C-alpha cells in the first residue's frame, strides 16, 4: 500500500549480509576510537539520537508506517529514567530499563489506537497523541514542566561501574547503542521481519495469506517504541537531565528528517543522517543561529524532491548493494 | 447568581464566548486544510506558516517594508557599491489587508504548488506531507531570522476598538467581529463548494480527474487555484489574528497541531465537518478551562482519541 | 657551578608554576536568550554590555587577553547545560554571564559549581539562586523576585490593594515571584484569592484575564516576564480590567516592555527596578554610549546594566588579585570581600550568599503628555534603601550562611 521507502527495490538485489556485516565492523571500530579526537559528550548525544532514528526507521522503512510523534517515546522514557534515578535512587541500568519499559507500554496503548488507520491518517494520529503526551508532561508535577529534571545522578552501574567517569560512561552508551542496533538488525533479517516487509509491499496479499497483519504491525510499533525509549532513557543518564525538548513536536520532525536524509529502509541510513544533523546543529549552530531551521527545512524539501532514497540509499543503489 | 458545579453561570458564558473566538480560528484554519486535503489529497503542513505569513503581510501593508537597495557612492574615479535599506511606507489599513493579504499569500501558495507540489503528483501522499513540513520550517526560520521571536505589534483597527457591556462580561468589539466574520467566510466557502457549479467541478475533478479533463476543464489549473484558495483562507485567519495575538514567527507552529486534531475529528475530507468541529472544539476547550484548566491543552487530543475509537473516519467523514 | 645550576632549576620551576597558576588570560561566556521571549531585555544587548565592560576595564591595554563568546540557550535548560559543559570542558571559559530564565540559570549554576567556574547572573530572577540553590560560585547581581515583590507588593498593599489574583508563568521564575509576592502581601495584611498558571509563551490570555475579573480581586498581579507581560498587559487593556476598577501590577517589567507597549497602554503601571537609564549622570553617560552601539538605539535595561556592572567588577577583582587563578570559588570569595562601586548601581557590597546589594526604586510609567523625549518613560516614586531591598540574611535558606 504505502510506497514510502524506495529502497524496497534495492532489497530485490542479492541480499548478501556480507556488506552489512563489514559496515558494522567498520562502524563499531570507528565509534570505539572516536572519543580520542572528538568531545565525548557530543558523541554520546549523537549515539542516542542515532539509536532513536534507527528505532524510527524500523517502523517507516520496514513496515511502511510514518510516525510523526515518535518523540513521545524518547521523552517519556527520559523523564521516567531521570525521575527513578534521582528521586527513587535506582541503579542507572535499572532506571534505563524502566524507562524503556514505560515507552513500550506507551507504544502498546498508542499503537493500538493508531494502527487502525494507515498512511496519512496514521501520521496525523501519532502527531496528535504525541502532542497529548507533551501537554501532559508540561503539567505533570514530577517533570517540573519548563525547568525539567536537572542534576540526575549517574551513579554506579551494577554497583561496579562508576558512570561519572567520562570514559566508562561513553563505552556504556556505545554498548547500549550497539545492542539496540543489533536488535533491529536481527528483527529485520528474521521471519518476523520478512512478514513485516510483506505487509509493507502488499497488505491485502499478506492478509489473504492468513497473517494477522494488525498484530504484526502492533508488535513492530511496540518494538520501535521500546528502542526509542531505550535511547531516551540513556540520554537522561548521560546528559543528567530530562526536559520538554525531548518530548516536543520538533524532535519528532527532526527524527523524520534524519531518517529521510540518511535513507529510509536502509540500516545505516538513520545513523548517518543522525550524525550529520546533530553535528550540524552543534557546530554550525553557533555561527548560523536560526538559519539552522531554514537549512533543515531545505534539506527536507530537497530530499523529498530529488533524494528520496537518502544518502545511504543512493550509495547502496549505485553500488547495487544492500546497506 | 446560578451556579453549576461551583462555577457561576457568568463565568461559564464568558469562557463560552472566549471559546467561540478561539473556535473561529480553528474553524477557518481547518477549513483551509480540509479544502486542500479533500480536493488535492495533500496534507498541508505549511498551513500554520502561511497563516503566520498572512499576519505578517497585514503588518507590512500597514507599516511598510524595508527594501534593500543598491547604490553607488564615491567620487574621484572609484565607485563603491553600497547595499542599504530603504523604508517604503505603505499605510494600507486593516480593511484592505483583509483582501490583499490573502491574495498575496495565495499567489505565493500557487507558486509553491506549481513549482514543488506538482512534482509529487503520482507519489505517496506522505511525501506531500514531508515537503510541506520542510517548507513550513523554511518559512518560519526565515521570518524568525529577520524579525526575532518576540514579534511585532499590530493595532486593532479604530472602528473596532472598545468593548460592549453584555452584562456578564465586557466583550471587546474586535473579538465579536472575529466570530461573525469567520462564520460568514466559513459558510460562504461551504456554500461555494457544496452548492455551486464551480464547487461541483472541483469535487468531480477530485474523484475522477481524467474524466473531468475529457470534458475540457483544465484540471491542473483548478488544482493550483484550489491550493491557493486554501492558503488564502489561512492568510485571512492570520490577518484576523494579528490585532489580538502578537504577530510572531512561531504563531503558526503553536496552533497547527490543534488544527490537525480538529480536522481528524471532523473527518479529513469534510468541509462542513471541519467548520462545525472547529467552533465546537473551541467552545469545549473554553469550558475545560473553567472546570479543569490543567487539561485544557489536551482535551482536543483526548476527544480525537475517543472519536478514533468509535468512528475512525471522523464525525462527518466518509470512510477512506 | 652546581649551586648555580640548582638555583637556576629552582627559579625556572617557580616561574613555571607561577605561570600555570595565575595568568592574564580570561575567557567570558555570555549565555542568554538571543532570539525568543526575553531577547529584548537581555539578548544581543547583554553581549554588547559585556564587551563594553571588557573595554572599560582597561585590562587589554595592560597586557591581558580577554575573549568574549556568546550563545543562545533558547530558554531551554538542557541546551544551556550542554553549552555550559562544552564551554568549560572544551573552550576553557572562566565565567558565564547573563543567563536569563530562572530554570536555565538554576540548571547552569549546578554545572558551574561542578566545574568550579564563576556564574554572574543578571537575567534570571528567582531568589532561590541566593537561597536554597546558592553555591560558592554564583553571584546574583541586578535584581531578584524578593526585591520585586518587596518593592511593588508592599507599595500596592499600602495603597489599599489588599486582595490579589495572580496570573503566573508556569515555571521556576513565575512560581518564585508568586511565592515571594504572596509572602509580602500577607505580611502586610492582604490576601491572595486566586491564581492561574499559564504556560510560557502563551499568546492568548483572555480566559485567564476573565477569571481574574470574575474573582473581583482589587489587584491583578502579573507574575510573568518578557513577551508574556507585554501580551497580558495589552489584552488586559482590551478586556477593560483597569477600566473595570481593578489595578494591574506588573511584577517584572523592563523598559523594553514599556517601549513595545507604548505609553498609551502602559501609563500608570507601577513596578520595581534597580536601574533606569535616566537616573543620574553616571547612568546617562553609560546609556548614551550603549544606545549609540545598539541596532535600534535602545536604552539599556536593568539586565543589560547588571551584565555590564558584574563583568566590570569581576575583571577589577582579577586585577586586584594580580592574575586569573582559574579557580571560580576563589575569585567569588574575593569579590565578596571587596566593596563594589560602578556608575550604574552606585556603591554596594556582595553578601556571603552571593547576593549583590544595592538600592531598589519604585517607578511609575509616565502619561504620554508627561514624556518629553524618546525613552523618557519612568517617574521615580520611592527609593528603597539597599539594606531593605533584598531578603535579610536571617531569613536566608542558603547553606553558606552560618546561623
């Protein structure tokens, strides 16, 4: 039904997992040595957002559902994680798991509502639901509204690893990112993932073959929500705060931008897109100020008009590989 | 004084009236969105930004613009180019702005449709959504750069200043005008689309463009004009909003998500649905502010969730 | 032979350690809202003020290297914290100046303490910065919610405004302002009969103003700032709040708000500030130099004046210390030792809790007929002496104050 990801054609090519595995090794090695030249705080930010984008891409690239409200999963998990770590004094690992679990639950509830429609209607519903969550977070006392939750303690992971040590913290965040990435990879390349792709290609056919399509879509939605929540919860621990920015509509828009730029329906697309956008915001933001918004909007327009496959998608298409 | 649930009837009527005012804006904006979506199957995310452009247009028409000029200075053989700005004062009043701003912004909309949206003709409508979303960011960003975020003041037109004492509250004349004018515009549009020949052509062109083309009607032009018309409705709402709300670059972004919820509740293709739902939701929001103010922001979305559970096509919509 | 080698070695060691400890390099970071709600009262004007203070200190001519960088925190605590962290970790900033928005300032104060930098706040208002959230690295300069509440609240209650309804910006600042004003109103025999919490950056205040009207309170207190204040005052005029007999109390009003509203709407508004450009020759001289360099020739607001004065005092203190030890708590302790004197705020001191002490003034906005030249907006109603203007140490919740 939805032809949202033009990379559908690419997966028709010889799907040798070899290219993807090589790319994974390269990515992992680069990320392991990255904190030497690059400011680790910025890297951790990029990693969390990249995981968020990958989780979003699972839904749009492989199931064909464009969610315009994914920030609700990122933000609510970060609030839960920050609150449990600060006020309940939980171990950071537990706080993160709780945050991700809450997002999964939220995903179940909102997904059940949103799955009823497809395409544009699905996007509008997710948008409205995330706005509801935003206003709830604005009013709820435990989030402290505009001020956010500050000074979240980083604590001792598993009573052993001192997360206030920058190096340990970085490798922990990297481990979380790689874990999430691998979960997505395994999901896509599994029988479950094949059914999802079938639903994307031709939903009526999948139904006629006897698959309970709604259940598959909901499962994918919940998984995407849980991983987005994992990213948000980790973000709260390393950044030591949780604020309205994470649950605002602009965050939902940005993740769409990153995935579109990187390539919907490719595995590495969202990672590249996220790194590019976060870098631009961080380093060019000082010189360009408000022009960053204009640039982001222009990238959207240009991508939709001429670069629908995204950067990684175009590269993959050019080399006739699967990335 | 009567009292319902601890709130006096006076307060109730006050908030109902204020709700109707907000509802007028919701109705006008969701009408524009419904026209564009119903006729063109495009979800126009730029609607909020174009509403903002309408308000700024009214501001420019009144206060004039700073036009960049290039002139040369110097003597003794060397002429250096100097870019400076010249202030062109226009002094066009609010009443003319009500006509001109929608025309100007509508023309801009037509340009956008011709140059950008046409290229997405055969594709998944989600691409249209993404394109207009990007466009909204560009427009808002440009305005924010030149005007900052605190916005510009726009005076209430002299003829509409002052307030009328209704007994239970002072109703500012301008806000009364907003309600009346929006109602007129909304129902005229509904009439135009549902009851006139032109409207019939438009509706036919949506259902079966090839057949309508075969009858000799220029369908692409009709599509461009329809988009421009929807945009001009947004700009009109912007001019109406300028004297009450500050003319700010972010004013569109603030209101757009509520307007989308209104359209979903009303039924995405239904013209009447968006008008009625817009006014009704404004009133409901106003009532919520009295009884349970903390929920006033979320009530529209809660209603949307309920409607989706019961009638996914929307209250007035046809199943897509 | 050996002894001269040894003494040369010792001498060079001493020299290098001295060089590492105290150098003449200072890096200042101006962190503010440059583009949104509060940009007019601080924003680019504050950056100018900091630069002017650096120039006026004369330290560059004495061989010091002083850099000023600035950033926009978009009124978001998480953005501000990210910038502050990077400034300390990567850019080697010594002092952060400005920080409008109380929520943001409170968040940044935590980072400044962790990195042992210096925080000079003139933009944010919450009295908690020198109260329960005080740190040995924070100095709160221009004003705070207590001074505003004490000045304006007391004056209005004494005039007969003894029942209040608050329209409050729903974040740290608004709540602090409402809390401090409530305390003053009740201490002077008044009563607060209602309040409405309004999200920041709300465009439409009509339903809240109507609630205020129905409450029949004698005074409608606006516990908000920036664009929110301008909007609520404008719409209050539309709905006839003052015409209906209620008094409008702007609890935090800057000259930039009055300029945006115009004297027609703003006349008669009573509020407290600690600086006015037209007070005396000293303020006038500074303001002329300032407005000449401002894009729209605006006169300085209390925030921008505070940024100038606090930066100047910081640099003067470093000069007295003979160099920059890059130890925030040490410099702040020295600043608290030395008395202050600048043409903007006059003579004053900095208390142990980080609170800068100077007099406050009660102003009223002039009628259009009373204003003789551009920006001639205020008339002085009363002066609140320095020792009464701010929260007494005895009532302070700051852990630095030994009881």
